[in-house]
């Protein structure tokens, strides 16, 4: 409440002018700390400007979600915590700034927990410690044997310390044993910086498609993919549809991929931000890095990148379409049901602005997607793909596409192998 009262006072009454406060916001926004955090930078500027203008009504979680993160007006913050999680990250970033680049800033801005208000205050003055009083005494005459022993112990301790430091430096200079070195998924995103948004499939779409509904990226983006029910529809059906509209349901394949990723690739796992497909917008794919799981039947956002793909999963087809076959390649890669063989696609492409990576992981069904994800996280996947694409160990990995043949056992992916590829 005190922060809110200060915010509504003239700037002179809180000790700094609005000009100084805006200048601070600008310095933070263009700092190295926020250089690669465009979303957090936008969030800071939005909260800061609305706070300075006293527009506290515009600083609700819902308003920020719509304004900064492009959420639709009818989105439910209790189902989508993008604002809360981002503000938590912003608080950490602000602390990093004032501990490093902004250590000499006389003014500090923070966002107290429990609110979305930007509060400006003077940096506390750190008082210098009182001078140490030195009391001179007349030393007793030292014992020569004790002096020699002391010198010996000091020299021995110094030598031991130097040896320990040398061993530590040698130990830290050795490459740490890691499974990530041979892991293709980690290698791909080691070529980029910043968070990686993992866009989970929307399993509600699978149910709607089974009921005869058709979902496209356009009607999904407009939130118009649910069929219209007239008054003749049973009440239980209307209740079911009403419930499904608000639920974030995903597939077991996504859970399996995430679990494996956390086990084998902890470095990448720490960069992951989970996003359900239902709460994404096309505009968000212009910035940053993404992992998109599922085919257009369960994750329509993958269709945004069809124009850049040679191997395409068409919901109307039974396999994976080959837009431009080479040599003896088929025009469509088909599953073999009697042999329990499915097909899946992996594609590494650029985001819609060309400044970030998009990794597409999809099978014709959940098991195929699971198999593709497991292939990416296998210990030998990186050297295998380098060899397939004709890359040296030092070469960066370019955009590429793979078609996998996935063998299944009792509904679970058992093994995968590459049967077609393209290097962009």
C-alpha cells in the first residue's frame, strides 16, 4: 500500500523525477543484461511506464498478458501463468543488473512480490566500517628455534596450498564427462542462446478430429476450432465441450520426451519454458527458439513451417509427404502396420524472422513422436546425424530434415533409424 501511495505522489515527493526514472528504465532496457531477453525487456518497460503514469488498473495479470504477451482477451490467467513466471524472471534479471552493470546507479527499481508495480527508490548508502584501532606493543625477544619452525610451517603450508591450487586448476581444465556432448538436441540449441520454448501438443484436437472436426492453423489461431453446437445437442455434450475449451491437455509422448530431456540434457532442460499450444500465437514464433511436438492434427503451429519443409505431415495423408523426391525416394513415406513400423519427421528450421531455431518433432501418431524424441536424445544421435549430413566434427549444424522409421512394441517406440534426409 505504501508503494502505491508513493507512486501516485508527484515525483518530487518521492525524491526523484519521472525523467530520472524513465532514464533508468532506458539504461536497463539497453543494457547487456537485457540484450538477449527481449520479452523481459518489453515487460519491464510496460510495467515501468504504466507505473510512472499511475495507471495501476492496467497492471493486472490479465491486462499484462494481453498487452505484452499477445494473449486473447478471454484468456484465463489461472490456466496460463506466463505473466507470473515472467515477472519472477524479471526480478532476478533486475537484481543481476544492479549487482553488475548498474552497481553505481543511485536509483533502483524493483517489482515487490505480490504486485506488478514498479517501485523506484534511492540505493541505500553503505556506511564505511569504522577504522581499526592499532595498538602498538613491544614484542618479546623471539625464540630462534620457534622462529625457524614458524618459517618452515609457513613455507610448507604455502607449498601445499600452491599444489592444491595447481591440482584444482588442472581438474577444472579437464573436459567434464557428459552425455550431452553426443546428444543431438543439446548440440542444436548450444548453437543459440536464450530460453527454448517447448510447445506442447493440444490433445483436445485429437478428440475433436475423431469427432469429425477439422483444425487448421488459421482457425486455431482465431480460437474458432471448436464446432458450433445448437440447442439440440445433449446437455452432457455441451458441458464436455465447455470444459475442454479451458483445459490444457497434452500427450504422453511429450511427457516422455521432457522426462528424457531432463535426465540426459540438464543444461538444456534449465533453458526450457513450457508453453501449451492453446496459449501460443503466430506472432510469438517470430522471436526466440522453439521445440514443437506433434503433427498438425495435435499441434497446428507446426504447419507454419510447411513452406520451408520438404517432408510434410499432411493430416489428409496416411504417411509423410515427400515434396521433391530424389533418386529412388518415394513420393510418400508410409507406415507398415503389419510390421509395427511407423514414420516420423524431425526438422531443424529457422523461426519466422530467421533469427532463432525451431525444432519440429512429429510422428503420424503419439508413438512415432515419442520415437523421434528419443532419437534426438540418444547418446549417438549427434555423430550419426553429422555423418548422414556430411558434416565434420567442427562444422555448425545447418537446417535439416530427417525421416525416421520407428519400430514399435506394444505401443511404445523401440528403435529408430534414418531413411531420408535433406540438408538446407
